[in-house]
C-alpha cells in the first residue's frame, strides 16, 4: 500500500506512447492490486500488458490489466502482481520481465533470485578484493591461498541436503582472514568470477549459484540488512527488520525453492552494538528457525566480541562454529603461501624486487609467517613492506615477531607524508570515519580538525599510491569516491595509539566542529550525505549533540532514525531535550522530506509549546500558526493497532526491554519503547486479543495471550512464531498470568465461563480448574501470603477470591465492592504484601490477603476502574490505576492520597504497567483510542493554556464582529469562546449552558449579528458576541428588559444549529436526539416548523442552494442525508449510501456545480448531486469515523477538508479524490476556514494551520 509505481504504455491515439505514475491504492483479492494515478497523464486503454515498475524495488512488480475509462476514478487501473501472474501462467516465462538476474545458473539461487554479485556495490569494495587477498579491487593478483578446511566446512554446509535451523558462524581474531574466507565462498559461487580464476587455482570452490545473497554489514543497521535480503528474494521491502523472516518464508514456500543461502559478513562492524544484536535476533535467528524448512540457511562472519560484549553468546550451542584461530582450521602452509604472494607483490610486481626469485623469497616468507602468530593481517603488513621497499633480501635473523600495532607502525614509517600531515595522521582521520567512508573533501575537513592542512589532490594521490592502497579501500556513492581503512583492526590500532596522546572526545569535538562548518554552508542544502547520516555519531562522542539538535536546517535533512536513538541517551541541555521531545512526538517526520518535515514539526511545536515555530522560513505545504490546547505529558505514543488496545506488558527479549500489547484487531504487537518502533506482529487469534503476559518455559521467555476465541496462545517473542494453543475454556478467555507452583511455572487463565484454569506451558496440558465464582472472572494474579503463593481472582460477582494453586482449594473471599471487580494486583506497603482491587464501582480497594479485611478505599476516578499495578519511583512504591474516565492515576498506598493524574487518552484506558526505558521507569497505558502511551510518571500534571477550553472542543464557526472576523468554539466544558483567528488570543467566554455545547453558528437578528449555540442541555441559546452576554430581545418600551428564553427541544440534547434564509426571513434550524429538525424564529425564539422523517438522531444541518432555491440538508444516525423544502416542510430527497451514522454535511462547489459532501462513521466522505440525489464520488482514506468536513479555497481551487477520530486532517481534491494527510495528534471534531487558515476543533483544544499547498 502507498508504494509508488510507474508505467509506460501506448494509449489509443498516442503512437509514441505515454507514461503514468501514482501509488498502489489497495491490495485486492487473488493477487491483484489497485493503481491510483497521480500524474497529469493517466492510464488509458492501450496500457494493458505494460509492466508496473517499482522505483523502490527497482523492478517490475506487476502487469497492468485494465484502465478505468470513466466514473469516479477515471485514469486509475487494476494490475496483477507479477508473482500471481507467474503462478497463473507458469509456461509464459513472465519471470524474465523482472530482470532479477543477469545470468543463468540452472537451478541455482542465482538464477532464481534478485541478487547477483555483479550488481552488488559491495562486490568491488569488499567481496572481490577480500577473495583475492588484496586490499582494493584495482590491485592485480590472486594472493588468497589455502584455508581448505574452513572452505570445505562452509561449502559442505551450504550444500547439505536438509537445513536444520542452525546458523554457521565464522569467527576468529582480528586479521585472521574471516572476510577472505567468506569472500572466496561468495565469489566462487558466482559463475562469471569463477570463470576468471587462474587455471592454476585448485583451491576449494563453492558450488556455482549456491549463494543467493551476500551482505557486508560494515556501517549498516539491521533494517539495512533486512532490506538487502528482501531485495535479493524479490519480496516487499520491510519497514522493520522482524518483518523479513515471515515474508521470506512465504516467498520461498510459494516458489518451492531448493535453497536460499545468505552470507552475512562483518556482523561486529554494524553501526553499533545494538544493531549487531538486532541483526542476530531479528534477522539471522528468525530466518534460520522459520525458513529452514523451505530452504534458507545463514552463514555469519564476526569477531567474538564488539563494544557490547560477547556476540557469539547470542547464537545457540547447536549452531555450527568455524573458528579460524583453532588448529583444525589453520594450516601453516596457507599462511606461508599468502605471505609469499604478498612478498612477491603478485599481480602488481615491482621491478627490482629482490623476492621475485622464489628461492630467495620462500625462506623469508616462511619466517614472516612463523612470526605472525597465525595472523594474516600482520603477515601481510610485514611482507608488503619488504616487498615494496627492500633492495636486498632481509636477513632472516633481522625479522622479529610483531603484533598488529607494531607491524602497522613499521609499515607506516615508510610511507611519505601527505602535505603537512604524516601518513599515520592521514590514516587516523579515516579511522575516525563512519561507514561508508569519507570523500577526499571530507577527509581534508577531518584532518583540518586534527590540525593538519592537506589539499584534496594530495589526499587523492596518497590514497591511490601502491603503498597506501593496501590499507585503504574505496567505494563509490553516486559520482563521489569514498575512502576508509580496509580492516577494522587498523581502525582500532590507530585510534588506540591516538588516544594515548589526545582525548578522543576532544578530537571528536574538533572534527564535529569542522564538519558542521562545512555542512552548514547553504543551510545544509548541499551537504554531503555522510554528514546527514553519520555526523550525529561524531557529535555524540564529542558531547555536542545539542548543537545538531538546535540546528533547524540540519534537522530538516538529517537521518533522524540514526540521530534520535543517540539523542535519547545523551546528556542534553533543556533546549536540546525539547527538540528530542519534538522528534519523538512527530514519528511521521523521521522519514519525510525537508518541506513536509518542517510542516509536521510545526504542528507538534504548536501543540506542545515547543517554540514559536520550527524553521519558520523554510517552505512547507502547511504550517501550524497557533494552538490553544493541553500540552501532552506522554513520553511517546505507539500507534499501529487498528482496534481497541486491551492489554500491555513488558517483556525481556534477548536482553532488551520490549513492550507487548494485545488488541481487538486480533493481534499482539511488540514495540521498542525507546524508539517507539513496532518490532513484530503476532497473528493467529481468530477473535480479539484480550490479555498478554510473559512466561518462562525451560529458561526461555515466551508470551502468553488470551482471546475472545476461547484460547490461550504461546508465542516466541524472538521469532514471532506461535508455539502452542491451550484450549479448554468454553467461552472467551479474559486474563492470563504466570504462577510458580512447587518450583514449576504454570500459567493461570480466567474466563467468562466463570473458571480459573491452570496449565503446564511446556506441554499445553490443563492441570486444574478452580471453580467458585458466579460471574465472569475478569483477572487473575499471584500473591504471596505468609511465604506461600496463592492465586487471586476478580469477578463480576463482586468478589476477589484467593486460591491455593497446589490444591485448587478456595482460601478466602474478599467482599466489599458494590459491583463487578475488574482488576487485582499485589503491592508491597510498608513491607507488607497487600492486594489492590478495582471495579465497576469506580473505587480502588486495598486488602490484607492474610485476614481478608479491607485496609483502604481510594476514590477519585469518575468512571469504572479497569486496571491497577504497582510502580516504584525513586524508591517509593505507588499504585497506578486506569479507568474508563480516560485517565491514569497514581496513588500513595500508605495514605490513600492521589498523587498525580495522567491525561491524554481519548477513550477508556484498559490497562497500565511499568516499563523500564534507558534506566528510567515509565508507565505504559493501553486504550480504546487504539494507542499505547508511555508516560514519565515523575513529570507532573498536564498543563493547560490559561483561559483555554478545559475539555474537548466539539465545534467551530466564524462570526463577523464589528467588521472583524472572529472564531467561535463550542466545547464539552459547557462554554462558548471567541478567538482572534490570526493570533489565537481568546477574546471572550460565553457562559450559561448547563451541559456540553455541540455547535455554534452566526445568525442575523434585527440587523445585529448574534451567535447561536446548541447544547446537551437541550437548548439553543443566542449570544451577543460584542458583550458576551446572552441576547435579550428588544422591547418597544426601553424601561422593560425581556430576558431571553432559550429555544428548547422537548427530549434530549441538541446536536446542531445553523441559520437559513426562507423567503427573505432568517430562521434557525436545530437538530437533536428526537430525530427531528426544528425551525425557529430567532427574533421571537418561537418554533416555526418541525421536519420529521429521520429514524435516528440528527447530527447536523446546513443550507444548500439547489437551482436557486435554498434547501436544508440534515444528516442522521440512520445513515441518510435528507433534503428539505423549508417553505413547505416537505422532504425533497433522501441520499442513501453510507453504511453507518452520518456525522456532518456541507456544500462544496466543484467545477461551478454545487455538490453536497457528507462524512460518516463508515470512514468515508461522499459527494452527492443535490439536484438528482446521485452519489458522485466516494473519498476513502480515513481509518476512523469522519466527524467534520468543510470547503477550503486555495488560489482559486476549491478543496475539501476533513477531520477524523484517526487523528488526522485530510485535504481532498473533490474532482480527483486525491488527498494530503496532516497528522493532528488529536481527534478532530470540527473545522472552520478563515482566509488561508483552517482551524480544527480537537479533543484537546484548538489548532490553526495555514495552508500553502
């Protein structure tokens, strides 16, 4: 979905052809997809059979089948995916159009998959030179020798007939030749490179085509690696690393492939230690475990340790280990042969080399190899130094044993200086570089930071010299050449040596300053990609992240996915911390282009009071100008679920604290709470997932989930695979928790069948049924009582019961709640374990489980309390509770006093739990608003804008007061307020309603513009906007003051009000729960007419001109829009099409014709011709009920704005149906257009956005 596409076809009448482009609008059934066209030239008949090109995949992904020649979506098309076409037409050889491979290799993976060594950018930079034993691909010769035992082990493992879910790990000390061995395997598996080997090469070779994908990890993230493998397999590119394994399984299973071997080298050189571990946990292990049965295997090359510690410990004992340091995989003759080839400079021979004579060279090579202590890098440095510079053969006794540092030092002493810099300093500058390396311009800049003045020409000449290029590798990125040291051991050696004389933080500080000075020229618009991608690492090590975070132009262009994790763990000043909060609360901006990033940041900055505006002079399609809202206190918001989120819990996965959530969308999702990124989706339940918890099984952490489908399921959180299904409950399963019984971990579940059940999670066998409750059992938890583990359960029968899980006997009943008990948990108070319970009576109660007596009653919630949990803050244990009142509250369990209220959710809060993020305890809450929110419970109460609304704003309208247009807002806080739309300054508060105010509109009464408001108190009131007082009718006798009598509906609240002119007379139309529309004379405030016909609540009314005649449109919960003749009161037309309640309606002019736009809970906006009643177009895109629409005129174009509970505003082109999405971070309830700004009524206040689209 939303992937870009491009196609070229030959439509009728265009013999030279034409192209079209757009996005994939929907995945249809049977392998088809809908193509939404966005280009000026659209898809027409004549495109059929054309390939659908994906710019992201750089491949043809489908074939156009049919263009929409007319109707609402003229120019769109449907296409069949290439994968489906190949399956449906197996004999048509359609796979050839994808051009996934440039060579045929029989049944080999090379011919089957989308990767080839020839097209891999790492081939020249890494695989080919490593395989030949040289530093750079431009250097001639084949110096790799031997390693037969290791090569044989790897080749045999790749070719074995039955993969067994194990991983092969190739390891060894720095310089031992890991990359050379893997390079040999990868290159000899390539038919073209295999054919180029010397005839004398009789060493072990990989089977042609046996490597389907090779990834050099240096400087890459886990997502980078996952994307490379996905491209190789021709599957959808993942947005998270954990998406790879399931997608690869489906691809291989469908293709009935024989083998898909993946080689991953330099794992320890990923961008950081965390990414290296993510590659193991999210890619390597899941692919090996999940995809082995369909032919996938993984070989990994890595050191044993990196900055994060032991890497190999993450691989299970059953995996295959090729340790090049061991005697089994080392042969002295291999090292001697390599040393001899290097000493003779094979392939790049030097005239006058005294070692050209093999009889002279052989003993020297043998001596060097013996002294190198099995290290190929040391042997290579020593041998190359002698081969390059010796005039006469070195005496054997002059050769001494050297480690890497000493060998490198001896080699560097012979290298010439580079300008004012010694060769060692020039190379040290590269050691500071992040992958993929520095251009000569950046290299020069880094050197300037280290105090050397070198020009670009000197650096180029140095890098290309035969002596230096043994240490330097180069690559191309676009037209730029990048340089870095070819071996990590060289980086380590040079940096260690530099650190003995200079503090690394000081060096990085000077480097950072120099790079920032270069990049900030032209406001970063022409900055080298390296600076946007890797400068944060330099700044982090220098302690200068503040400088980057406060540089607006940099943040608009930087790789924020790399910057944000570094900033989250840095010691920052307050201003920089505000910027980190801005980034964290604007997830859509992390991957947006600069213009959209500026727009997105402006919205968050306005909502959160994080400055007057972000990059105010940078062009943007829209920009927030002001907001009057409650600032959020959330740490972050996790969005992704498409249904209510019913449960959440922390879970430890391979040493990382993740968060699991369960939802009515039938999924369990895993999140990284540090970044807010979704890690994995666990799918399998056939009903809403209602509960989730971790459970230890044989030393492994699994996840247990309970569901409406009557089951408990066990999942491996590392792979996402379902492990077991526990069946026994006869109705929905509502809760699950682990409990230790006689040193065995069992699983307890509770259900609407009134039982608690105990299970053995290892076998899936039911152990015991605990019966006694007379209603649904809502929750269950273990609690320690006098050193014995009991089980506490809470039920709709109003009780909490304690059970002995060993015997199944009921121990005690805690009775005190006056309604359903929905939550229970243990909490330690003054060294005593108490039991906290919460329920439908709105209270939290503390009990002594030993005596069964109630200890304390906690009151404060204004609705049912759905969850409780203990949380430890600064050594104090507090109690957190979550409620249907939308809040999370913190209590002191010792005193019963409420400590804090966390507001932000816009629906019931179902659960709350603590989660540790970067050493800080946060609270996670899950809600029916489809979000999981993280809170810092120590940050205090939510802050509100002084004078602003204190609750949801339900409607907005414009009104002209003394020639000046003001904004009127109606709120759940029972007030109407007037605002200056330019500045957001509040002008006046109109107070008088006794319930929420749902709508406002201007109305002219006796030549004076008044404001009408509709309310839940059942009235429509008139206000004088100049004075803020309720309108009083004028009398013929000035000394008589007549109080205004509100216009009142007989039953229920009034939802809508609008003014309408009938035969030159202004009336007010109102609508409410009665299903009627009422017409009032605002002068007399007497009812003139009642319009009846709707069969549900009427949500909105508005006038619409049809053929010069003013009609009234009304929208209702009955799913219809109706048009009324106001002169006669007769219903003129009923517009049917919506499948749920219709929330709002407004007129919009399209191509000089007035249409009617309606918005509904069915998530659509529909355009109608009010003359004929025919539906003209359906606008789809919102993922929640659409609550507001209004026309917007920009530069002569009429657009349609909409706001929804999905927390977005969208701008639609009513002619084409295309739209732009603006995240609001709040539910949108109303819209008003003033000048070039649209003001949105939000669940938290008001937001004004200037449109520049």
